[in-house]
C-alpha cells in the first residue's frame, strides 16, 4: 500500500499522538497540551488542510484525510517537539469484527515475522476487558493470516486503544523528538554562526520549549556573504521545528576594524565577542527574548576558556545559556549529523571570526582591562551603525525567505510564544 493510499475499511483515518514529559507537569499540564496541539496543527496544515487535534486521556488524536501525503505528514510530525511517538491509525466502532478487519488492513503492507496484540481500555464501563480484546482480535488475525504469535518479543505489535465510543488501532510507532512544545519556555536569541556548534545549541534549546530568534555576524564589507548564506540555510533547517523563524544578519567587519585600531592584538577576539553580546542583547530586548544562547564548548577554542567566558559574560544583562558547554567535539558532530546541519556547516566560507584574528589570542582576559579599552571607543555608535546596516530574513513554512532592513522589523506576535 503506497503512502498516499487510504485505508479501505469502515472508520476514519487518524493519527494517535503520545507525549511523555508533558504528562508530568501537574496543574500546568493543560497549558502544555493545548500548545502541543496547536504546534501539531501548524505542522500538518500545509499537508493535510485544517484539522483539529482532539484531546484524549493521556494522548492526542489528529484526524487526517483518507487520501493524504502520509510521508510528508509523518516528517512534519517528527519535528514537533513534545511528541514522544505517533502512529497512523484507524478509528473504528467498538466491535471485534471491525477491529479484526482494521488490524488486518493495517498490517497488510508489513513484513510480519511474529505478532502480538496489546490493548488499553480507557473507560471502565466497556463490556470486554483489555485481555479479552487481545485474545479475541489476536485469534482472529492468526486464523486469517496464519502468523506466528510471540507475546514476549513480537516482531510486530497491533495496538488497540478502546475509548468510550470507539477504538483506535495502529501497528507502527514512529518516534517523535520528545522535549517540550516550542514556545512553552519563552523566547531566546541564538548567536548562529556558520559552524557546527551553534545550530546544535539552538536545536537543544528549542527542544526545551524555547522559540529561537537567530543572530548571525558576517565580515561584510571586508569578506563575502558566504557565511550569511550558510546561516540562512541553517536557519531554514532549524525553522522546521518552529512555526516561524527570523534571522538577523549583522555586518561586523567595520566594527572589527575599529577594534583593531583601538586595542592590542591579543585582546581582539574577546572584544569581538563582547560587542557581539551587546548587539545580540539589543535584538533580544526588541524581540522579548529572555536569554542569549551560544554554541560555546568549554576550552574548545581560545575565546572559550573559562576566564574568557567570564570576561565576555561580564557585560551581559541577560542570561547567557551554553547548552554544549560540557560536550566534546565528536558528541556535537554526532548531533549535527542527526539534525542535518553538519554538511552545510562544514562548507567553506569567510567567517567574520577569521577576520583580523591575531596569531596568539589571549586565553585569560581581564574584564577590567577590557572595560578600559572599550571606554576609549565610541561603543554605542559602533553598535548603532552595525544595526542600521543589518538585514533580517523572515523564514516561514518553507516559503522563500523575505529580506528587510533592520529598522522595519517588528517582533513576532505575542501569540507565537505562549505563557503558562
């Protein structure tokens, strides 16, 4: 049976959707479930039209068209944070004959080495127990298909969830990404380089329920826009996990040149980072973001020693989150491959970090000395100039990104980030 075909038995096609962590949220659980349902609807709307998610006890149910792009729907659902797993299913009457026919159709395209039936009964008033459903449907399927039964380690499991007024049947569980729905934890501003680390850091924070706004610094006017183009590609990948993405492109070359003319070579890298933090914080406050996110990993490069991290963070007024700080490079690369960002990240470019970089950058910068150097610079004017020349890419739902100047940007509507 092809991915676009419909199930032919009576009943409705649907998707059963399960969550894990959300179920532990106590009195805030309804907030998380409501937001997860909205994220599911947003994810499938381009593929399946407008279909409401129904809330069941401990899970959700999404009705889908009989003929649909199931491959596209499953790919979209696999990027909805908050889902533990989901499955294409049949919604049928509470009837053993209907359950048997639906089970046979669901497993028809599968290669079955052995099978078992597992039933879960939601309503105590149903006439048959879960064990009776399992035995009756299992016996009928075995009689029709002559498949071996293995109750301990079945190759395929047919799941029956008996509700008050109908039953839901499915056989193939598709893993979801887990975590919390995007927007449930507020908004963050992610410093997105063209490298391997920062997309992984962004993905980790989005999995914890953060909506991400991306900020990229490139070396214009002294370097090409190759790194900005890479950042756009990376933001599109990450944009598949949230309803809308925005990428700020900041030309940083002129500001770097000002620092080169005003500071010793060894201090340049940390000064670059301090100005990046200031600019990102300006954008974060415009967007209503509550924290900054970087892809820093402790001691990976000169600017990421503990001393330099402290010297950089000293000028921040918002928290700086470093989700990769304790990871080594191989661990980060493995996550980048799984995310699909690795091949883009390793493409050659002209990163602003390579512009005016000293041979021997300081590894133990002193904040009070950096403050003295910055006091001699027109810091506010330097930041204002960089922002005035910035561009913003709006990335929504796979459509071609739209570009606009920074002064024309307005924050995403408040409804894009939920409040408990």
